[in-house]
C-alpha cells in the first residue's frame, strides 16, 4: 500500500492542519445570568461553565447616580454591560474561536463590542434566535467514560433548570449544530459509490462528537482587558527582521521572552496562560513548585534530558481524527510511535527528579495517572507490526514479516510476479512468432516490448502486443484472445493462461492491501483503547513544555520565586527589573517598591479585627513623580509585569517579591490610535479610567499614567486628584500606581504625604551644575548643561518635571528654549506674565524706529515734483528709500 511519507518532528509548522480545526464558542445571557460553552474539533472536547455566571453579584463602589443619569442609564445597567464585556473578552482571548454564536438577548452595545473582538481574532460571529437555545435530547444522550466528565455532566444536567440553565442551553445549541452538520456530511457520503467509503470510517453521532467534558473556570482567572495587554506588551506587536542587527536578542513582548516552547500546541497554551493569568493561590504555587524543581541544581542533568525528550515528542492531539477520517498513514503512526517512545522517557525523567511533593501538581499527576507499562506494551505492539525503518526508506507503510501467514504468502507471490509474467510473455512470444514465420509480416524487432505480459491491480494479468501487429495477425481469431482495452501504442488481451493466473493468484496487490488494512485496523483499535491515556498524557506534556520554558527563562535571566499572599493587599518588590526593557539595553537599573495596604476588608470583617487600611496605617496608592523621560512609565509597567508574571506561575526579575493575589489589572497607559475612532484622546482616556473604577475590586491593580493631560489646565489636575481621593476613601480600595506632573496637587490641603493611604515616589536625577539648579538665569544659559537621569526611585515628591530641558534635548530651537526658561522664571518668581509679555523688547523697539523712519521719509516725499517721472524711476526711488532707512537703523 503506497503512502506519501512526511518526516515528523517535534516542532510542527504553524500551517499544520489542526490550526484550521474549528472552535465553536456559544454565549447566552438571560437576565442576570451568563452561560457559555466551547467545542474544539481537534479533540472533540466540550468545555462549559460549571454553573451560570451571575452578573453584578456584588457592587464594589457606591458611585454617584448622576454619573450614569447623564447617559440615560442606571449604574446597574452599566455594571452589567461592562461585566459582560469583561467575561466575553476573557473567553474569546482564551479559546480563540473560529465561530462565535451569541443569542439575540445580547444588547447592541455588547454585540458591537463582541463583533469588534471577533474581527480581531478573525472569528465568524453569528446572532441566533433565543428559540434555538433550548434543552434537547442530544444533551441528555451524552455519555462519558472518564470520571471528571461524568461528574461535571451530571452536575450540569441536574441544575439544567436552575443554576446551569443558560449554560446548558449553549451546549444544546452546539450539539444541534454539530448533529445538523454531521447529517449533511453523511448525505454527501451516501451519494458516493459504496466501495469508495473506507473501512474504519465512523459515522459521527452525539457520543463521538463530544468525547470529554471539562469546566471553564472564570473565578480563578485574573481579568486582563485588551488595553492592558496592549500597554504591557504581553503579546507581540512588532516584527523583528533577520537583518536588523541592532536588536540583538532583544524582545518586544512578554510572549517572546517566555516562548522557549518546542511545539505549536505549547505556544498556544503559553498564549492562553498569558491572556488569562491565574488568581488562585494554590494553582499559582503548584506552577512555582514545578519551576522550582526544574531549576534546582540537583536536577540539572535530569532536567536537560527532560527538555530533550519534550523537544522530540510530537503532538498527537489531532492524530485520532486523522485515523478516523483519512485511514492509516505513515505520518500518523510515526507520530504515535515517537510520542510513546519519548513519553516513556519523559515519565522516567519525572520519576528521577528530586521533587518535594506539596500538592497534587502536574509531576505527581503524571506519575500517578500515566501507566508506563501500558505505553510500553503499546509501543511493542506497534513496532512488532510496523517496520518504521523500511517505511522511511521505501516511503511506504511497511508491515513486518511474520505477522500474518496469508500476507506473507501473498507478498512472496508478489515478489515472484516478475518471473511469472516473464514466463508468460515468453510463451506468448513463441506462439506469436510461429504464426508470423508462416506469413509475410516482418515486425520491427528493434522496438522494445513488442510482446509482453503485465499485472494491473483490479484488472489482473494481461498480455500486451504492439499495435503494429494489428492488420497482419488476428489474435482473437487465431488464439481465442479477448481484447480488454487498447492505447495508442498497445493492445491488451486476456487468454486462458492469464485467466489461470487470475484464478490462482487473484488480485494480489488488492489482497495485500486488504490484509494490511485489516492488520492496521486491529492495531488501530488497540490504540483507540488507550486513546484517553494518550490524550491525557499529551496534554500533560504540552503543559510540561510551557513550564520547562519558564524554568529555562528563569535560569538564563536570573528570575526568582515570588511570595504570593492570599488575603493581603501588598506589593513589596526589592531590586525589580523590567523583563522586556532589560533585554533591549546593556545595563538596567533595578528599583524597589513597597506598598502594603493591610488585610483585605472581607477577611477583617470575618475575623472581627480592626481594619488597618481604614484607620490610616497602610498605603494602597503610590504616586510617582519626576522629570520627563526619567523612567516613570517604565517603572509603572515594570511593577505590573512582575505582578503579571507571578500570576501565570513564572518566576520574576527581582531580588525578592511579595505579591498579593490580584483579580484584575486595569490600566490607563496607552490607547490604540485609529482614524476610524470618533472620540478625542482625552475622551478615550476618560473611558479607560471609568472602566478601571467601575470594574476594580479590593484585589485589583490599577495603573494610571498621566491621566488628565490633553484638557484644560484646571480640569485635568482636578479630575486626577478627584480620582485618587475617591479611591483612597473607599473601604475596598484597590492597589493603584499613578504617574503625574500635576505638582500643584501635592500640597498639604490637597494630596500630600500625610494623605490617607497614599505613598509618594520620585525619580532621582543629577543636575550638571555646581549650584544644583538648572538654568536659574536665562542670561547665563548654556547649551551643554543638562540632567543626568539616574533611573532610580526614592520615596518623596519631585517638584519639577524639567519639561523644557526634555524639549531642548528633543531638538527644539535654542531661542524657543531660552524664551520658555524666561517665562518659567517669571512665573516661579511671581511676576505678572501679562505685564511681562506686554513690555516692548529691544528688537521690537528697533523695528518700530525703522518703520517710523520709513513713514517720515515717505510723507516728506513731494510726489508733485515727480509727476513727469517714469514708473520704473518711482519704483527705484521707493526701493532706495526703504533700504536707506534700514541702513540708517542698523547704523544707530
């Protein structure tokens, strides 16, 4: 059986077929409940919420109603809308569906939002009537073998009329859609001839369409919206070209730094982890434990071997679908075999690791749930049947000798077929030339294959004559041959001898193919018996691939394990570094931050303890001030990325880090510019801040980078100060990091170091003047004076932003810079700028005198005397008058 051979590797190309597999996400909203389910074609897995997501279960802030009344909506409506967008965006980013279905109950605002996200993901969006979201028999007919799916299914089914009603409706819609699609495909197959339908083809029904059921967990995931993903450069935005040597090993995104994975599914899993960080301490610690084990020096050799076998281990998530749809193929069997061989070695490496068992982590799960004896037995069975070395050489799938006696006999005949056909051809040739010798026909004996015998699968054994014999000899009449078909060069016959070969040997190639297919189908059934084991092991290896990537990055870049605190609002980082920027510069200066907001309010209430946040002993808000271009925004994103890394289970770039569990990272750092955007820059900034305030909880982290710029000099600082004051007075205040140049706010009666819950940081600089001041006198302005940025933070408030200096470094003309310094000096000294700007300068006075001289000369010019002068002469005198006046002025 001929099969086109493709060499399998651990690193699969991104254009592999599973990338085109369908992922259906179905969403429905009914009153205050949201339901969602996801079906993946690659492994026929269904995922669903364990129960309906309850919208607006608690209100974090008591916002003034007037804020919403201006827009004609209540605060609860806005809360619903924003929360629906939050959950939907998280699900879309996590599963990257190819087809998204939502019910008509979704309001227009949410629909447009989901539509925009689907367009970014290149996902087809469909709006379906609520009538199609109903419980059906397909859902009740689902059956599962594994216990996890069985328990979840029963739980969802039992609550299908109460807490899981909306979610069950989404599952039913997907099942109805898949059944309808399957019936359409079956109809198309029925139109084909029966013998074209391959053996082993399984007609899809509800039990084969959904092989496993798992839960979608929203509550144990951190919410990160697209603005934050964009601002923190979590996913790649820029492309590095091979000839760009200035970048070196620099990375532009967190994904690029962490992506040392070996397979495309692992890359997909890493991306999924990045867009949906964890917010459950136990799950985070479980990942930390694995990375800790991998980077331990006592495990160095074992970890190296583990990484080697992970690299060589191919992904088999799509192999079973190929078995069903395409039949046995060399590439599929080779992948299964390589997976089992490397999987056994991976399991062995895990048993050799010096791993302290704290919880049921992935290493313990692999060792306890994966039976290597079953894998070894399956490998032996596969290799006892398939000869992979000969298959690689011959580019065919080769079954070993000795597996089936009948197959061996057929192969022996097939190998002797050439001699048998040569013998037949010789006999025919003798008969033909006996007849020819009695006639006048002299064939051209220089031509090859005048008379031949051959075997054609399905047609059998044939005799072929060159068509030059036609007209001189009638084989049908002389020998009783029957013509089968002819070509432009040859005529093909059947005679008694070829018929005897048909009866004796039959369609030998077809017989061999059928026997090989029978053997492979039996072997395929053995593989399917272990399908759950293989699929589960494959998922574990993909996860190990990502965690080993975390470990390699941690070793290369000296990352450390952070301490995660569950019930405390804290960020305490010593020697923190920016994971992206440190790859782009030769030297990166680390910085510290300590923000301890005390115990969370819900825990304090439970334990009847005094809330040290409310009593003013702790800080949850940090305001960062300092010169322009001194590193404030970089520090802001640095802290956020360290928090982010800790919540995906990766070590962090710092000397030490204590991080409180975070449920959301909300930001106003950057906005995506677009010509199609019909909102002003300040309006977009305000929308981002509004979303931060509405969605934030006590566990959240808010990042504000210079909010308030782009509007009136009074409105901007007022809004920024009001936001911080409002947050600081909240019982459930989130952690907030804010950068600002609004120095007028930082006074005792507005916002000061004595303000409740607020801590100040400033960037350090070194002024290049002995008096430690920058250009105190415009008359003594020097072009080469300036600032040395130390990129170091200290506690305190910076009173100057040095924006004029930054403008001069950026290339603004020196005259403009001098003028700016002069105006600033006047303002700092309390002068009236209106009076100052109204004074006549020396240059303006000279211009006035020049114009006055010209006017006097022009008035004293007697034009009556010039009545006979030509036009050219008058122009010449007027020109001289203007130049003489200018010359007189410059001589003054």
